[in-house]
């Protein structure tokens, strides 16, 4: 088990997927200890900092990477297992941001109404109690809530030479902002370029489904990932696997198209794993699937489709890579 | 506790919300034992029956009702607690239906491509094991799955004299097709006309989130509901409450508008229950909310927004009516 | 040529399509002189009247009708030729309206931002110069613009016993708000109930495509229509025909679905008139079609698809009914 | 008047906006004679060639460029006047393409239904009669239609270091596919990088509004453009100006968002040119604007909003640059 460390210097952070030289090169089966900045690049340091003023738009959401995965080629599927995701600071930050979020006019849903007020919330993070504490800004309401750390942004270089801003999720991954990208889960990303060029960032100490205000509990993270490669296994869109669920994603607008993509991918995956014909698999997914929103605020919206593994009789996806990475993660954590 | 029985004769079923005389009249606090037909009006009796041929389009989804609730007036909120929902037949039926479902062209998402094949699945319903058994049509795959009975269609007469086909969900309720409408849950419906004129039907022995193929495990039901009235409590859209969650709904197209409605309603509800200002409540919902699809196939799509009750410190919604109906249901069930 | 007069009393106006008794009964080929109120029911009488305060929501958009057309049956197509549409008052009124219009949050596109200011514009109508004069409210800019009178709302009783508020356009017609519904044009409406039950209203002295602020130059009208019937000719959606164009409509959300419906209808119509196979007709429409927005503000959005008649080699639609109605209109106008 | 020639070699064509070195460098006021390939890169040479087989997806829609415009900087507006656009071949090609077009399932509007048949149409182009002739594939219907040549794809390098596939229209221009980009019109593009890096291609001998089947009359072109620079004049989105109309564009999904963007831009532009306050300008655009679809098939849909210049009392946009470029074009054409 080879363990790499990726702790980018401030000037090494990337704001795009694609077109960048790798910061580190690894082999399938390796583990990477990676530190990531919060989505503000660490520039919001008090509730009176206005994110839209202290962070240039094109420097939102820095990612750590790219990581070159040796042997990865277009047509392969990259498996990224989240071994652990731990908030790096004693606080996390959330905010409303001008022209961003689901319940305000945006650059796309263009309106003549004024923007919502820009407001910042600082949460206390306590790793011992594994909680974040919300403090209302206009009353004395406070609430402790469990941490559920995740990475909002994980992706590879896009196909066809495209370079995409980190904020846009698409079939290369990116800013999907799903709470399902938590420790214990494996994210599958179709490879578009030699080396895959994996980057990640945008840690959230937790996030509701849909990310309706546009931000989660934004937090720098100390994370550990285990990476593997499924030769020739590329799907059309990113997928996830937990111990209990197979999950597919779709990122598009309008939201029903994100839903359609994720559901079609789940039907195809269930069909592959069970030998069911397409309509039989469509039927199975229709009755047993879950369909939570991931984000309804980013330049593409993301929906997740979930099927419990018992629905496919626990068929091993991708030759059981999730179980192997689970074991590898356990070994790493035991040795630490 | 007054108990009513509503078992419509075939010619008494309704296919619309609004404009119909009540079949029964009850008082707030009463219980109704109601039988409902399946969405095919019982006309699909074997897997070789094609629903599009044996059921006229305007006779899909019969509902039982309307039920006149004495004293209900526009501006009130009706509380409909599902005491029990039990499949009435030893089978349930699902199908693909021409120009219906999320992964095919429809009357609205008009295409030049041909329709998907119309296919029917019969499930075995076993109340003892509380399971439904799926049988693939093109292979010998079978799977038993837990029942989770619900009513897809529950609503009241619309405002402004409108009469709407049962298949369309909107702010009067209707065909919301959310699996959250299960036993133990209270559905809140804003009252638009004197007497509210409640109807329900479209039982599903279970259904996945999004109802992607367009149908659940369609089943006639023997159901029991407890009905109460919250004077002056009308919200803009139907809401639900379970023991653990506050839930709001939005039914619209595109799907992001259904999401927006449901999320805004949840923000307003959380604000009401906690005294949080709107943006503080927006923040709370953003971090703690769940956002599952209900249906992405009906003439309006439905999204549900859910907030765990601990997030509002277990504040009692509508004066605790859900708890009272819960108790009333327990009393009824104990006496049976 | 039988000429009827329909001048409803205030209490006779209707606010719905469907479920109403006819005010007048006519035969195919007859002419109706009909007066219609403005969308505010005449209650906005000065720029300081706020429409949202002086008009109850359910009393917006009164229509004159229904008109019973003898012999009309489901499956037939009604042909409504606009002989003339003349503003009845020396002024027309436009406004912004709370939660209405394309560039503000609405009941469906729910937002937490405040509404746009409600503001009213009175235009001077001059029938001699055939102009309306705009006066800015915050500067001394004025502009005379040509009249182009039309009816925003024209429709028949919906299918399946539905009763729909006048503001919603759908396949029964309704509030399509297309500037194409002008004098000289024939509107085709599929018949859903015996007698068709035609109503019309919502005159605009003119209107831009898309009706982006939510209102046109709202004006009471003195109009004349010539009505005919095409037995068995029902299409799926309303169509229009002018001397130069065949036009189809689609009313749905999102806007691309309205576009899809209108385009598919135009492909099918072009195929019917030319004998072209579906893909050949799709090709023809793709290269020669126009695709203006009608409204992007109503509960369903409406798109229009237009094909110049020379593209179908001037094939006579519906047996040349438009030409016959044109001639009938000329005769009526000459005799007046 | 400096005249440049840009005739790329096959290996010099570009398939992206951004990230490429310029092929030529010009100064504001210069003219460029540019040849462009058809969207198939010239590889479809007979109706039996299937585009999806003979053209790799990432090599669809080659563009000529980039052209470096000296002195152009972020915040400036580039003015690209189409002096002439002339089909280079005696034929133009249209087709249906798998998973592309508005009336079929696509990669985003994912369906389980099969694709439409892939079919190719060759049109005869006759520059003398200025017509293209359609020949049906399944009957003997033929039709001559006027040429109306345009460039579907014109854009500059995107902001923030993004590199975008040519097929996607956005605020950098790109594949907007509007028939308004014809000779005699000036296209305004906001500059994102030093030198602007203008590219163009995807000529259509003509195209219907909405490009519903996904392709126009695809044609290599011999075009001439006159380029100028408006220092500090950047708008949010591409705009166009003809002798009669001011036009704005929005490219997004769903289609109503493309509409919203284009309309808001037109309101802001009208306000700038007249001094009208925002709501007065909103009112003016609502009554006088046109709103045709450009494309409803590309990864973003494009809507155009048009205002007749008399509505702003012929105020000269951008200091009258369109008139100057018109004059410069006339001079060039006279001298040729």
C-alpha cells in the first residue's frame, strides 16, 4: 500500500477541470492523503466578510489536484473511495451569495428583482461530539447538528479537450454537491484523458439535499482517498456505491433532465448486474429506487438515483472493487 | 369517535376534483373507512390486458369521494391522517403506458420517436409476510420486496370553481404520488370550498421515488383515515407530517419549480415554528433538509422537502394535531 | 349569413372554460358581433389603481361566452375567423402585477426575493391614426406605436369534464396570448364537448412576443368573428391560419415542451398537406419554420410554430375553410 | 482598410473556443476574408454517408480561427460585422443525427426509446437564383427555397480559462445557431481574454427558427467580416444589430431561462439607449419586442429578443459602430 500526500501550496490550487499538469502521480491501488481548502479559498474569516467581495468569482471552489493515475485511459472507469473526510478547522462557513441559490434570481434565471441579502453564518465544528452548531443571526436560536462530511467537487479532466470551471457539474463529475460523497463511499468517474487527472475539493461538514441556499457548511478538509481503476468500465456518467446502495448521477438543466439521466443510468446498471431486460429493469427501479436532489443551484443541477443492493441480489459491481477498497481503507485506518 | 364507511359503487367513483356532490358528510375528528379502486378501475385483470385499451383515458385513477367536512371553509387547513392503508387484492399491477413515464416521449415532451412497448407486471401481494413479489417478464428473476402502502391521489376541490382531472397534482393536492402518504402520516390540505370535498384513491402497495415508469404497484385499498380541521390554518400548498419529519410539497413544471415551491414552503414553515427570520430559516433548511422526488411523470411533477422535527426543536405544528390524530388512530386500531 | 350579437351583462361574464351554460347558440357559417371586457373587468380606471387591489384574482380575464355551436361534437374542429377586432375605449392599460411576468419570481418559480413594484401604464388609443401612445412613468419619453389588436384568450370547453380558469392555456385554447390571433386570421380549436362552447376575451391593442411583463395593452374590444365547423377534423392542439402562414401552438412548461408540441404539430400538419413522410416533413419545417414565443408568463407557456404556405405549395388546409371565411368576412364588412 | 485572408488548412481547424493560439492577428477596423468548413468537416459527401459514422463527435463543427484582435481586453465589446456569407459548394447538407434534435431523446433528455432514423438530405445550391432545392427522400416532392446564409457558430475565448466545445453556446457566443447572424448584421461579443480570440464556422445556407431537427442547410462558406472594438463596452451576453433591429441573446436551459436572459438584456439595453427607468423599459420591450427561438437542440438553447430601432427613436448603439461597419462593408464590396 503506497501512501501519497497532496497538500497544495496556495498558488497550486486549481479552479478548473482539464488542461492542467498533475501535482502528483499515483498507481491504481494507492492511497492519497489530501488537504483541501474551503470553497472561499480560506478568504472568509469572519461573518462580516462578504464572500462576493473577498473572493474573485473565478477563484471560488479551489480543488486539489490533478492527480495522475498511471495507466488510466479513455474508456476506463476510475474508482475513488473516500476513506475519511475530516474538517480541518474549528468552524465551517455558509452564506447566501448574490445571484446564487434556488430561491433567488440568478445569472440564468434572470430577473429584474433585487438580489437577496448576502449573509454569512459561522458554525462551530466540534470533532469530539462530531457536531456543527448553527447560530441564528437575527435571534438567539442555536442548534447542534451531526457532522456528515463530504466533498462537493470531485472530478476528472473532461473529454474533447474541454476545460471547465470547477463550479459546473457534468459527466466528468465536478461540482455535483451530493451528500452521498461521504466517507465509506466509492465514487466512479469515467476516464476521458490519459491519467484521468483527478481533482477534489469543496468540502462540506454537512449539506442538505438540494443545497437550496447555494452553500453547505463550507470547510477545509483533511481527507484520505483510495483510488483504483476499472479497465474498460466507463459508464456515461459518474456513479457511487456505498455498502447498501448503488447510485447514479445526472447533471443537467432543467432538473427533470438531471433526473432522467440518473434514472436511465440506474436502469442500465441494474440491467447489467441482473441480466434483466431493459423494461424489466425499468420496472424494478421504478418501485425500489430513491431519487434525492443533490444540488439545485449550480450551473447544472444534479439528481441522484439510488437502488438498494438487495434489489440486485447483492451482485458485485465492477468485480467487487468497492469491497476491496473498503478493506484497503480499513487496513489504512488500522495502521494509522 | 364517529366512524363512517365510504365504499363507492362502480358508478359513484369520481375522476375529477371539484364540481361533485359529496358521497358522505363528516365532522372534524371523525374517522372514515374508505375503499378505493386501483388506478385502472379494476379493469386490468391479467398481464395480457393492455391498460390503454381496456381503460378509457378519462377513467384512469378513480377516486372515492368527495367527503364533505362540516365547517370547513376557504382559509382553513384540512388534516387527513392515514390510520391504515391495506391492499385489498392478492395482487398489484404495474405497467408502462403509452406516452407516459419519465423516460419516454409524452403528450407534453412531444417526440417523433415511437412509444415504449406497453407491458404489464402482476405482483403477488402477501399481507402475512407484508411483501410484494416481482416477476420479470423476459427472464426468471423474481424478487420479494416489502410493502409500503400509500395513496397516490388525495385532494380537495380546487379554488375558483376549477374542476381538475384526478391525474394532475397541484395546490389542491391531487395525484402527488409521493410514497410519504403512508399510514402514520398526516396530510394537510388547504381548503378552497365549503366542506373541503376530500377525495382519495390511487393506492400503491409501494412506489419508488419519482415513479419513473409512471406507475407504482397499483392496488385497490381498504383504508382508514382520521380527519380534522385547522381553522384559518391554510398554507399555499399541501404539507405532510410524520412522527419524525415536517414535509412540504410543490407540484409544477419544470421540476426545479416544484423543488422551489416545496423548499420555500419548508422555509416559511420552519420560520413560523421557530421564530427564525426568513434567511436564518433558509439557512437551516439548506443544511438539514431532504429533497426526494415524488413523481416525475404526472401533468405536474411533485417534489417533497423534508425537515427532521428536531431541527425545529420538536415545535408542535398546528397545535399538535398530528399527535392527537395519532392517538385517535391508536384508539381506533385498538378497538378494532 | 346570420349575424348574432353577444354583449354580456357584467354578471354574465365567465372566468372559466367548461361547465357553463351558453349565452347564445349559433350555426356553422354564422357571424357573431361580440363585445369583450378588458382583463381587469373594467375596474382599473386610473394609473393609481393597483390591479392586485381592485380586481380579485379569480375575476381577472373575463370572457364572453360560451357560444354554443350547433352540431359541434368531440372530434370536430372549430374554425373561428377574426373578422375584426377594434379597441372599445380611448385608452389601453398595461401593468406589472405581483408574482406575475417572466422576469420576477412567481407562484411557480417561487423565490424569497420581494416582488417587483406594481406599476400601471395608460396608453392613449387613437383609432384614426391606428396608434397607441406609450408614456413613461419616470421620464418624459413618449412613443406612438401601431395598433395590432388581438384576443389573448379564446377557447372551448376542455375534455373530460374539466373546468379551467381562463388564465391557463392548454389544448382547449385559453389564454394563449399570441399576437397571431389578429383580424384576418382563423383559429382552429379541437372540440371536446357537444356545442364546443366557445368563449373569448382578453383583448390586447397590441402585445410583444412572449408578453414578458405579463400584460399587453389590455383593452375592451368590439369584435366580429365568423365561425365554422370541420367535421372530424380535430387536431391535438389549437392551430391558426393566416393568408400567408400555417401556425400551430403548444402550451406547456418548461418552454421547450411548448416548443416541442408546436413543432410536432406543424410537422404532422405539413405531412398531411403534402404527403411527405414524417422525417421529410420534419426536415422541411426545420428549414422553413418560424418559432416565436407567444407568452412566457401564464400558468402554461405558449410557443407558436409557423410555416409559410408556399412551403406546402399552397395546399388548402381543411378544405379551404380559411378562404371561405375570408370571403364571408369581406362580405360582412362590405355590408356594414 | 486592411484586408486579411484566413483559409485554414484541414489540420488548422479548431473544435473549441479558448486555449488556442491565433491563426491571424488583426486590428480593429480590419476586414477578414475567411473560409469555413461545413459542420461535418466536409466528410459527408453523399446521402448514403451517415454523419455519426463518418465524423467523430469531437470533430463536428470545425471553426476558423482564432483571430487575435489587437488591443482587445476583458471588459471590451467586439463588433463583428458580416459583410457577406456565400455558400462555397453547389450543395448543402442536412440530416437527423442520433440523440440530437428537439423531437427525440438526447443525451440530456435521456429516454429508453430508440433514436430516430439517421437520414441525410442533399440540397442543390444555386447562387444565380439564390435558392436551395429540397428533395424529399420518400416521395417526389421538391421545393426551391431562398438562400439566407448565416453562421451558426461565432464566438470568442470564454472567461476564467475555460475551453468549451464549439457545439455549446453560452455568454462567449459559440453555437447560437440564430438565422439573425446573416450578412448586413453586426454581432457584438463581450471580450474575455486579451485579443478576444474570435472564431467562426458552421455556415447554414438557411435555417428555420429553433433548428428543430438539429441541423440547417450545412454548408462551407466564403465569408467576409469587418471587425471593430468598443472599449469598455462589454455586456453580459452576445447582442446583434441589423439596420432595423436591436437584438439580444440568451443561451441556457430550460428554454425559459434563455428567454429570460435575452429579455432582461434587451430591457437593460433599451434603458441605456433611452434613459428609461428599468420598469418603463420593461414595459416598452413587453409591447414591441419579438422573441424568436434560435436553437432548441444544442447543449444550451438560444432565444433571441428583438426590438425595432424606432422603439428607441433610432438611438445609436455603441456610438454608431454598426453604421460605420455597414459603410466599411459597402466600400469593400464596391472595390471587389
